[in-house]
């Protein structure tokens, strides 16, 4: 079947066609005329105008344009009138947006647009339409409120927004995001590849894994805490979040949006809390270990006392009793030494007001070396001191002297009899912390076998007559009470290195 538009047009009148078309359109159409004598008339207005302005047809034609003008919001009447005058006098199109008060619908937004023509007799005709834009205005208003709320949320938060166009490999950063990255707002960070240069090496692998998992649709979004290098060469913690918002037909990511949040303060507090928890855990473990030691040692001494006293009761002559009394004296001396050791540890653990001062490391090392000079002279040791003369640390004076003395005498006690003893001291900065190392070429310790026991109380690893296993235990406690750390590296037959990391 063929459709002949020309025959159709001939069979129906133009007016009927126009009428049916107008009925399908909700906008109001009008013709507005102004004679050369400024007489106003509205020769044509579509039926939809009556419903739009909620005016009866008789009222519309009885009062002409005034019936519509009365509906216009009081604050908009002047602007509508002025726009009409400008159209008439200046030859402009009549375009105006205004509010109207309707009896049923209430406040609505309308927009009038028109075409202007001048007739031969000097009269002006405006061919126009009125559109109800109430829904659009409400949507614009809601969108504006949403944008204002969104912008306010961004301004008052510590998060920045970025979007990444993967097809052009270009990233746009918000001002807040650049502020978090401490980057120049005019330059920014040009390409995503730059992230490999600023993400901390220890975090880069997991960061890329989180990103790749999301790109491969394994996760709904990606989220990762990591460190970035700022232009002043310092690292700060941020939380990166992102989501693919557009993919091609094969699922390949095209566009990504995300946020940066500065979490440095929270992360530093978290790390500090973890460090304190570790210290408390270690102190609890030491306390538990200490309680076991006290219980074991005191029970051992008590058992020895009871055994010797029972023997004295059973012995009949004075000579036998006297011999047993000698053993009793030995046990008594051992008990006194144990109590002395335990008291020293208790005093150290309970010392809540530890005096901390800036101390010259070389001054205290010289004093300690003089104290243990007898040992070094006996072993003919060579001391290599690489500590700068001005090296200072914040530490308790008594603790520093005790730590140095214990570690120096340890090196001398366990010197290799087949080697000339050498003790070397070094001082340097590592990860913004001051570090002291004490290295010797002595007997060394089998760390695979004894590493977990080396700082334990009453733990010895060499058959030395003066070894009592208390020195390293006290040394570790003194260093940790100053919020420092001590570690050891050792090989049997090659020597030992103690490393002290100070808290400044």
C-alpha cells in the first residue's frame, strides 16, 4: 500500500489538519497584534491556552491580554512587560520566563517565545507559544540544591575528587585533591603513570593489584590506604577510592572517577597506638616471664633451704651439722643475689619518672671504656670509635651508662681466644631515627637456635664463669623504657653486632 501525501492534503482542509495537530500539543500558541496606534488584539489563541492559564474561553476574549497578565506573579510583571516593549520597539524576539499564580495548580513557571513581523500598514504581529516549564524548573532547583550540598560537603571534608579518561590517559583533579597531593594547582599531576613515582614502594604493588582487580570487574570499586610522596620529599597517608563509570562493549574501562582523602593524622595515631600496644604486650610478656622466674627461683631456694634444714635435723654430731651449714650459707648467698637481681628489675619497671637529658654519646662511651679497661687490657682489645664527637641522644644518664657497659663487657667476655679482639662503634641516622651499633669479632651466637632467648632473663649461651644471663635482659628493658629498640645480628665464629635504635 502506497501513501500519497499529496492526495491526502487535497482531500482534507488545512485548517482541520492544523486543528488536530494543535490538539496534540500541550503548549499554547497565539498571535498577538499591535496596531500603529498601539491597540492590542489577540486574533488567535489555541485551546490549550485556556487550560494552561485556567481561564474560561469567554473571559479570555472578553478581557483580552489582561486576563493572562493578571495571572503573572507580581514580581515578574515588570520584566514580562519590559521584554514585550523591547520586542516591539527594538525589533527583538519576545522571549521571557515568568511565574504565574493559578487557582488550581498554584505557582507555575511559563516561558513565552515568539517571532516578530511588521505588516505593510505598520502593525506588528507576534507569532508565539507559551510552554509550561514548571517541571524543568523544579528539576533545575533540585539539581542546584544537590550541587550546592555536594560542593559544601566537599569544601567541608578532607576529600578531593578526580576523574580519569583512559582513552586519552588524562586525569582531572579537583582543587581539594591537588591540595591533598600538595601539588601546584596550575600544573597538577599530568598522567596516571606519575603515580608509580609518588606511591610508596612498599605500597605500590598492593595499590596496583586493587586497581587491576576492579578494572577486571572482580570488585565493585577499589579502595586502598597508601602513602604518597609530596613535593617536599615527605610521605603522607591517603585513602584512594575509585569506580569505573564507563566501559566499552568488551568491558574495557574507559572512564574512572574517585576520591582522595587525607588520612595522615588518623594513620599516624593508628600506628602510634599499634606501637604502644606492642610495647604493652612486650611488657606484659616480660611481667609474665618475670613472675615465672620469681616463682621458680624462689621455690628452688626454698626447697634447698628445707632440704638442708632437714639434713641438719637428722645429723647427730656437730661436725656433720657444720659441714651442712656451709652449703646452707651458699644457698643463702644465691638467694640474696637472686633477690638483688629481681629488685633491680622491679625498680626499673616501676620507675615512672625517668629523667631524660640530651647526652653526648662519646662522653659516656669514654667513661664506660675506662670502667671496663681491665677487661680490654686483659684481652688486648682494639676499640674503633666512628661516633662523631658532637653525637647526642635523649636518654637517661644511668641507663645509657648501664647499656654501654653491659654491651662492652659482653663483647670482652665472649671474645674469641683465637682472634685479636676488635670492638667497633658506629653512629648514623636511619629512617629519621638515630642508631648506634656495637660490633665485635667474638665467638658469636647461633641465632637460629637461641635467637628467641637472647634477651631472656638468666639465659646464657657460652660456658663463661661470669655469665649470669641478667645483663642483656636489663639492657633491653632499659632501652625499651626509653621507647627505643635493640636488635642483634650474629654468626658463630664471626662475631656479634648489637643495634640500638633511639627514639630521637
